[in-house]
C-alpha cells in the first residue's frame, strides 16, 4: 500500500468516526433526545440550535481554511472542542448545555468541510464515489450501534461510547499529513481550472439549489415521519438507517461500467411512494418497514450523488473545504427548512397528509429540475457515473450517435430533432419554442417516437440510447 493509500485510509476512518458522533449526538441524534428526555431540556430546541450552528460552520469554513495545514489544525482543534463540549452533557441540565452545543456544532461544521482537502488529495477522481460511500456507510453503522445502546441502556452510556469514537477520530487525524509531501505526489491531483469562473459557479449554484429543495423532505422526515413511529423505539433504532446503508453498499459495489444515470430518478420515485404510503397507511410495524425502506434507501442515493459530485468539482478549485462546506451546508439548510415546516404542521389534525402533499410537491419540482441539473453538470464533469452519457458527448459525437440511432430505429428528421432535445434535457415548452411547433404537436411526435421504439417514457428513451452507444 503506497503512502497516498495509507493517508486515504486514515482520513476515511478518522472522519467516519467524527461523522458518527455528529449523527449520533448533536445532529438530530438519538443520544441528544435521550438525554433531553431524562432532564428538563427541550430536545427539539437543542437540536435546532445545533443544526443552525452546524450550518454556519459549514458555510463559513472555506473563507478562512485555505490550505491543507490549516485543515488539519482545524480538524484537531474541532475534535478537541467537540470532546470537551460532549463532556458537559454528563452534568445535570443547565444553561451550560446550550453554551456547549453552539461551539460544538459550529466547529463540527468546520471539521467536516476541512476534510475536503483529504477527500480531494488522497482519492483519485474515480475513487471519490467509493470514498464518500465508505464514510457514509461506516458512520451510519456506528450510529446504529450507539442508537441501540442508548435505547437499550441510557443516553449517558451512548454518550460515553461516542466520545470514545471522537478520541479515535483525534488519533487518526494526528496521523494525517499537514501538507502533501513529495512521497505523495502520485496521490495529489492537479487543479483543472475551467476557462472562466462562471463555468464552475453556475453548476455549483444550481446543484446547491437542488440540494436545498430535495432535503426539505429530509427535514419533514425528521420532524413528522420519525415521530409518527416513535412508539417502536427499539425497531427504529435498529432498522432506521439499514436501507440507507444497503443502498450505499449496492451503489458502491456496482461495476464501474454500470450506468447509474437513471438511479437518481428511481430515488425520486421512491421518496414519492414513501410519502404516499405515509399518507395512506397506518402506523403499524409493516407500514414503518415499507415507508422507511423506500425513504431511507432513496436518501442514501441522494447523499452519495451530491457527496460524489462535490468531490469531482474539487478538481476545478484549489479550496475543496469551501466547495464541500457550501455544498453540505445546503443539505443542512434544506433540513432546517423542512424541519421548521414539519414542526408547524405535525400537531395539526391533518398534519401527516399536509406533510406528504408538501413532500410530493418537492418531488415534482425536483423532477423538473433534474434534466436541467444534468445539463449544467455536464458542462463541468465529463465522466461522473450519475450523469447521463449523451450529455457528456461533444457536439460531433452526439450527431454521429444520433445518425446511427436514426437509421437503426427508422425515425423521421423531425422525430430525430425531438429525440435530440429530449436527450439533452429540454422541457416541453423549450422544445416547442426551439422547433417552432405547438406543445400539442410536440406531444404527438413524442407519442409516435415512443410507439416506434416500443417504450413508455423519457427514462426508457435515455436507457435505450445509452445502451446502444
């Protein structure tokens, strides 16, 4: 194992241990709610304070963490702050809990963003999707363990275990390089600046908006769905993150040649089905298993999507902490918005139905955004597994592939123009304007195309084209 691989191993294990603490304790963690329940503390308010401080930490990190040396020092100092702050929660409840929570959550945001330097430097671009999956899988396995221990025993025992995880994270961080030395040059990947700043800014902004919108549903899950099944305390502790981990394992171990471009669409459908089920089913064990499996499996796909996309955007920036910090802060912002909405509607008589309707509206908006997001990302990223293959081709390659497709499928010139725009992610309105035809005429052409190709929707068209090419 070369030095770069060793550094990747240390950074992955250390960060996973730290992230497990974050998920288990301050960030809507079972330990926090257990400690609050056994004291006079307001668990929901403590959690909101933590999430807000964490958002600020993530968002601001890149403005003053600009080198790997600063990133390592920040990770060490942040872990020490989090250990010290966690110890305060062994004391009886007082205002000290709130005083400790704010710096803990803020420095946790700095630590998460700082890891971006190690994520970029010691993982080859083709490895980053696996590195992200490894971190998310390991941290969630540890979280499940601490959740089960907390529910079965007490929050103090769970807190003690997760502090030990922080100590392990600190030891791993000490073993990381403060700067990539000569021995690691093979593990360091050069910055590939785009031709102009706007070419990275626009895709990143659009990705950030996409993340905020879809994670509103995560906030609804935390504040509406999870409490609805709170009476199955042990079951939810064991099973809650299992579908999430399974989805990540499947994606991580898929062959590299497997086309993952449609999996995000499948994930959106799964989230929609989970909220429809939540609206119509009861709160039995069977209902929980159906709803949670669909919802958490889909969220696993979504998290890996933006963690890996952000990882590939690193190649166009000399400050990965800023890219990762801003990207993940949008994740947290969406959860905050969804959580606030969920808190306001959960106590209403029709709260469950209203939450589900909001979630379905979010899915509808996201499904409209996905083709546009794909088009934006392909201007920057060329070989990411979640990006549709056709959009990665240069103009000449697209025309050649379409010409072959036309002769094979016996399509007319007009139908091929429609196919080309469909594959490029155009909306019906944009297509009709581009082709100077009405939307009704456009729908007629699309219907004929689908009949000739023996398919039913756009996703099948994309699959048919990419399999052919």
